C-alpha cells in the first residue's frame, strides 16, 4: 500500500511538473510564425550622437535612414521597443500579464492585423520600404543582443507587423478605449465631449450634458474615461501645449513651440532624433517607439507640433439580435454576427496561461457583447492605414500648400496640428477624420443598430474642419481645448458655424484659459515673453478651479480644526504652483483629482474626503501641511532627484506622478519633449529642445540616462544640431551600421 501511494504521489508530481513546463514554455512555440521572413534588403546608415546622446541618422536612401532609426532607438530603449513589438503581434500578455492581455484583446477586436494585411500592400512602395527597413533594424539588434530579448520568437518582424501596431494604437489617441473598456465590463459610461444635439435643460455651460449612470439592462452612453495600456493610465489626462507666432508679432522670427505632454517612460514616450538622407529627407523632432519617422518637429522649410483633441469620433450601435444571438437585424435583413475565438497569452509569474476569448464583428465594426446586449462600434479612421504614408509625406513637405494637401487626405485620424514655416505662415488645423453623419440624429447617444442609414462610410471633407491660417492676431495656441479659442478676440472661430453632429468639443482647460489670457495682452510676443508664457505656473480661478475654491469657502469644517486650518491655508493661496507659497504643496495634491474628473467627464470627488487624504499625506511624510512644494514634487531617475514646479493643469505641466515610499511625488507625465523652432528671414532654421531625462531612459548604465534633467528643471533648452556641419562639430560618437554581409 505504501509503495502504491508513493508511486501515485510521484506520478502526480510528474504530471504537475509536466504541466508547469508546458505552461512555462508553450507560448513561444504557439506564437512561432514559420511564414514570416525578415526583410532581405541591404541597408547602411551612419549614426552620430551629440553630447546629449541624441542620434543623428544619415543614409543614402530614406530606407537606410529608417533602418538606422531602429538601431539607434534599440541602443537606447530596446526594452520598450519590445513591448511595442509584442503589442503589434498580439502577444503583449506574455510580457505584461493581465494588463497586456487586455491590449491583445483589443488587437483582435479591432482586427489590427486584418487592417494591415488589407491595406499595407497597397501603400506606396517607398513607404513600405521604410517599414521593412525599420523592421530589419530591430531584427538585427535582437539577433546581435540575444541576452536582451525578453520574449522568444518575437523576432524577426516585418513591415506588416510594424503597420499592425499603428492600426492598433492610433484610435486610442482620440479615446476609443473610453468606449471599449466600460462596454466590456458593462459598467456605467459618461457623455462624450461633442456638443449636445438634443437640448438638455441640465446641460452644463460648456455644452456637455451631465453624466447619467447606466446600469445593466440600460442603454449606455458613450464615455470619456481612460486610454488603453499603450497610453497608460496617464492617457486619460493627456495634455499638450503648442504655440505659433508670426514674425510681425514676435518682432523677428516665425516661432513654433512644441510642448507635447506624454508619459516620460513607455510606449508613447517621446524619443528625440534627427534624420537626413540623400533623397531629401531631413527632419529634427521626436517619435514614439515603433515608428520609423518623427511624428512632430521641423525640416528646413516648415514644422509642426500636435496636441490631443477630443471630438466625438466614435458611434455605438445597439444590435437587434435574434433568439439564437448569432444573427442581427439590419433593415429588413438578418445577417450573421461574425465570431472569432482568439487565444490571449496571460503571464502569471513564471507561467503563461492560454485564455480563450471570442470577438465579434458586424458591418458596423467591432462588436462587444455584454449582459446588456450586443454593441457595435464605428470610429473615424476605421480600417484606414493611410497615416503611415501621410506622416512620411509630411516630413518631406516644403510649403504650407503641400502640408495641407497631405492633411486633406484625412488619413491621420486625429490630433490638432499647429504649424509654422520660413515664409512667416502660421496655421492651426483641428485635424480629425470626423464621421460624415447625417443631421437630425442624436449622435451623442446609443444608436439603433438595425437602421442602415446610420452607418456612415466616409469622413467629412477637410474644408469642414475648424482651421486657422495667419490670423489677424499674429498668434495661435492650443492646450487641449476647444478650437474656438485659439487666436484671440476678433480672430477666434465661432462654434455656431460648425454643425453639432461633427462632434467638436467645447471643453476648456486651465492651460487654455491662461494661454489665451497671456497671449491676448498685446505687444510683442518676443522670446522672453513667450518663455514666460510657456513656463507659466498660474491657475485661473475659473472652471473646475473656481468650483473647487467656491466649495472650500462654503464647506462647514467646524468639527475638524485640522481640516479647517488646511482650508484657510488654501483660501490664502496665490494660485501659483511656483515653489514659493506655503499652500503650494497642499494645493498641488488637492487639485489633481478635480482636474482629472474634469478631463474625463466624471463626477467631482468628495471635497472633504480629498482634503482629509491630502492633509494626512503631508502630515505623515512631512510632519506639516505646508512643506515647500519642491520637497514634495520631484524629478527622479536613478540617482537623480530634483525639485520640480508646475501643476497638473498649468502651462508648466507636472501632470501625473507616482507616490514613492517616502511620500514624494515622482512625476511621470507632463512637460516632456519641448522643441522651440525659429525661422528668421535670410537665415537657416534653428531650434532648441529638452527632455525630462535623457536619450537612454531605460539604460541606467548610460551617461544619457538622465543627463538633461538638470536643464529641464531649470527651464533651459539645449541646441538641436540640425545642420551636418554642426553635428560633426559637436559629435560625441560616430559609427556606421549595416546588415550587409
């Protein structure tokens, strides 16, 4: 009997061991793609790095340069590039566990790979050549550094893989996950940012109807809550500033100030680079991991920057299903609901579980089935891969006319473009592939899925978008606000000239109110004044800030002397997050969640609870409620630990942070890549830039891990070496990379 039990125990142990080995090793074998061949073209590029490690990449052809971009970026941040690559092939869950599997689910739901397979082969040959070259560079780096590869069989990649990553990520910049996430969870959703179409007597002053709680069985409204994992939780608080000034208004050059706020680490952190080829591609700016070209910056003749806009780009349809749940009604027809079962790898410790999920699609688009029914979603730019070509062409545009011709293709689904050039032109285009919706329909709510007339098939024409070119004021700005405040009184567009079904947001931010006020004061907007505006740290007492301070004045805190003392400190605050006032630290902590609620169309938090949490945090970690804000708010990277200024919604932005064990706030999102470009008549373009950390944000051993941080906290910029002779004069390293054998 004892021997039998012993054998049983050994057999059970063997089964468990075999199961463990299988779960620890199945995923790479399952994911292996025998039909994927690495690009076979030969490439050669030169990578010159300046004193700050910024790569300047040269090649005979544009494809050579794209290959060099991949090599240079991998040298600095192969860790993040692998995350993006895994997202692009639906395997992020094997790296990031449950959160990564959520991204993989969306990858399959949206059919990112299907979009790439349909449209990538139709892109112009020179555009595809960029993506093949970029994939080749990543493959080479992975092959030469096997110890850094964190997911087996992730490489080799090809151009279509890179393209699929674009198809996955782009919709989230206008908030598609604000729809997907609550629908999947069958949770309450909140109104969109577009103006109300059906008048609502309870509508707020900015045209946004109040949120209505949706419960299981009700028809949910569309929402504005959070971005997906590629954006991180910070995506919900996305913000950027952009300014353009004519020579007449600046007293000298055309000025373009790019201040696009992004997370400081991860898949959408800015990476600075300069590219130049023998085919006329010469551009200085920044991209995201996974891109062969910069997304913003300047060439010799013109430049642009971007800010996130928040139009109503997504429509939700409730499908009418038959009793079987496998067919849906469209007009007088019944159509089969497409169904696909996919495998999501979910890493849990040393093992990876294969989780099966079903995704659905209808003629409307992706379908999410929850306890309340089946909901189809359709969004601007759906099944369009033209952005891959459009960004490349923008890099090489030479005039405002060429620039607008490319944008007019409507291939880039969203983001504002603020523009400047050597001819003295400035422009702001509220770029968005807004659905061409028929009037007379409440597009802000759930639509009947059985009405085929509500399935739009194109975006509106470019001419229908809000757009400014050379306004009389001589200046333009955007700070993630409505496009109807952009150029000052007398130059601003009117929302009444744009149909509500376009879904153009009417929201303001504190940064917008402040920028509009400062830019409107009159006089020249010279460098010194623009610097003061860019780094302004003041809150206007309006919007959610006004509501918060009005509530502070009104709240009864007679039963809690500590909270009452904190309230009185806040009531004496000068509304400036400059590290000077005694209330700066407590105001910084208190404002953030109210700003977050405003940005996400969520109910404001309970004031008393927020005040108590803030007071407790400061007392616990500082022993007082009025420590210098610079002791609380920090820039931290490795051994670098520096005080920061600015707040969550000031023009000098310190938007989001991690709370470290010592109670300090380690900023992770806010002012990030800043580029200041000037075109002076008779002179070549010049620019300056800065990053919060450095060129090599995931390489602690690199001297460029945080070598820009001191300049960043001091509001200083470094030169961009755009011209080759300047690059050579300031070269810290120089090498040739090639895949030729």
